[in-house]
C-alpha cells in the first residue's frame, strides 16, 4: 500500500463565547491549528475529527465549524461525542431536517484505507456505549474491503482493562469494550482514533494502537490525580499509515498551562453514575 497521511483533530468544542461551560476560545485555537495544518507538505490525504465537535450540540455551532474547516479542502471524517447532539449535528453539519436521532455510524474508503466510524454516545450520558444494532452494523462493515487496512474512529476510547474502571465515564463501558475487542480480533485494524479525555495518550490494546488526542478545548492535568484539573493546552496529531503500521506525530500549541477549571472526582463519579443510569434506562425503554 502507498503511504497515507492524515490529521487528527478532536474535542473541538465549537460554541458561543458566552457559554459558561466553554472554558477557552476554541475558535481562536482552531484558527491557530488550521494555520499549522496548512504548513504540512505534502498535503495530507484526509482529516479525522473524533467527536465533541460542538460544546452545546446546537445546529448553529456545527454550521460555524463547517465554515471554519472549509479552507482544509480535503475529506473530513466526523465522529460525534458526548457534548454533541445527533439532531444538531445532522441539521447543522449535514444540512438535514430537524429531528434525526439515529446513531451516526458510517464508513468510507480514502487513500486506500477503510475508515469505520462509530457513534459511542448515549444522549444524556458522559461515558460511551455501543448499542446491539451498532455491533451488527460493525460486523458487516468489517467484512467489507477485506483487502484494505482499517482505521476505527470513535469518540470514547475503549476501556483498556478487563474490569470496570473507577473512572468509568472516560471510555466505552466495559461490557461493550470487551465485545468490541472480540469483534475486532482477526481483522487488519491499524489503529483506533479517539478523544474525550483531553490529553494525549497512546496505548496498544490487544495489539491495536489506540490514539487519543489532547484536542482543541482544554487539557487534563494528568499529574493531578486527586481531582480533574483542566489547564490551557491544545494540539493535533499527524498520522502516517505505512505497510509497516501507524505512526503518530504530535503538534502542540504553545501554552502557559494556566488553570481553567477544577472538578472534584467524587462529584464527577456521582454525576456520571446518575446520568448514565438515567440515560441507559431511557435507552432501554425506547428499544
């Protein structure tokens, strides 16, 4: 296969400046990142934007984001995250009529790579999940383009262990992560591209590289283990897929790492547990 290059964006959090839950100027950050992306030579083959595209999930923010990214002039593969709404994304980004709440799962082939995108969101929940019909869809897609290497794009990364993590809201719930692991086994998966946790993290998960990007909103201070401390920080990744495998290079923006917000971990656990329980109960009632 010929080498292919792509840009990895995530957690763009586009929104209005007066949004009290938006702790940085994401439009200015994106302008700075786009200036850097335009310096890449040769030009990348495509862009992956792995979720939390908008901060509040409103259609206007998606329209504004689409306008900002027009200058890239290359294919963009979008996933949606927990800050996104399906209705807002379909209307604002894809120009569809209001009211569409279908999971945004899709696949495409670009530069000889089969890219499969999964919607890991459950409306109202912080953590990620995959529904039974999504596993059925994925099973069929994995059989397509058997001769091509595959990338998986999903906002929430899979849980890395074999048991539920104390910070369960940081990834795809453990049962779904384990099912995903079994489903991907034996296929030519060159990498999983994710976001959600707001810091750069590279893992090898049952032989598959899992690439999580810091994103374009705020950075998690991973040394503050007694609380969730958000600081100023952003960047993007440049991926190259060769016959030998996936390489990721990071391009950080200069930052003073100033503190933006702090969340007590116990509050996060309680809020996430309540949100997850209510969200999954509603999902079960409508299934």
